[in-house]
C-alpha cells in the first residue's frame, strides 16, 4: 500500500505541520511554506532549522514536500517575471535542502500562446540556473504536470519528457497530479484506463523520474483542461479510478498526497480515511 499523505497547514511554523498531519492520519506531508499567492521564499535561521529537524525526527521523518508559490512562471516572455521566478524557486530549493525536505514541487508556468518549442530553451536555462544557485545536496526539484489551460507547460507527458531530457539532471524529477492528468485527457476512471495512463507515463516520461503523486479527483471532465480539484470519489474520476491507482503496483512506492477541498479547509481525516479504505479494498 502506498503512503497516504496530505497538503497540511503550516501556519505558525513549519514544524507544526507534523502534528497536524498526524492528527488527520497523513503519512506524507506537503506544505506551502510561504503564502502561495505572494512572491517570497522561506526565511530560515538556525533555530527554525533545528526546530524543524527535531520535529521531523520525532515523527519518523515522513516524506515532506514544499509546494512553491503559484506565481512562478519560467515559460513566459517577460524576463523580469522569469528572473523573479528563478530567484523564488532558488530560495525554495535552498530552504528545502537546508531543512532536509525531500523536494520542491512547482508549476513551470504558461508560454501564453508563444508555444512550448519556442520557450523551451529559456525554461531549461532558468531551471539550470536554479540548480546552480541553490546547489542542493539532497532536495529535489519536481516539475508538476499541468491541466493545460492557457498555454500552461507540462500538460502533455511529452513536454515533461522534453524538459527532463533537456536538463539531464538527476536532481530533477516529476510530481504526477491525477486531476491535472485527467483534465489533460489521460483517463483514469477504470482499472484499464489507469493501466493505459501509467503505461504512457512510463513510456514517455519514465516512472523512475516520478517522485510523488498529487491525489485529487476532478470536478470537470476528461480533457476539460480545467484545474478544479474534487474530493476523492466526488469528482469525474471516481472511487473506482482511485482504487485502481492505489492498487497499481508501479505506483506503490510513491506517496499519494491529497490536495482536495475536504469540508472546505483542505484535506482532512475523512479524505485520508477514504484513500486508505480504497487502498485496502
Ligand atoms: Zn497538484
Ligand atoms: Zn491543481
């Protein structure tokens, strides 16, 4: 059975997220260490680092990820915006590495109609600079697949593969979001659909590059290109799809992290319990 995790509130201090995760039964954790709608990266000092590391050790060092701010766009044609994105992502990766966090998940951004091929060299250059500037020893930089609205990069597996190929850097991996994949046209509703989608993910991207799964149902339909997360079983993918994903042996080593609305405040004990029930039935 894969580890069942959740996006957790980290307000008041990153170290507090461990207790909050435990309270909802989550075995893997994702946080927004800074408010996701604003520019900024985590500010650390020795006390914060040691407080976090002590809490991590006390809780058995669960897999732990940062989700970078939503403003990041490495794919646009505005150099100021790209530079700001590069610096923010650098700050994130550096902080993740200092805390011993597994990785930083980010959205590449939108080419806004210019086209993926046109923007790819610049995207790669910025990611190279992020890695060079942050020089992480263990934290990984994780590209998330996208729902595909408005020229957002990474909706098709081929685009993610071309970024990985272009970088050819073992410090870069992938976060696979089930809702975004479905919205991009990769079906996951039945066991056969899941097999086909995971086959394709493996063939095009390579499962060895995938570090973590964002486990979300989708409010909107297949290939809708909308990014609207639903609670597990309450969306278009449905319980059958998630049961198949959770039982897919090739995904068993990956943490499944919920980013669902819950009762309105995000992932909760009920949603974690739903995944655990589907994983064991
Ligand atoms: Zn996600
Ligand atoms: Zn999303």
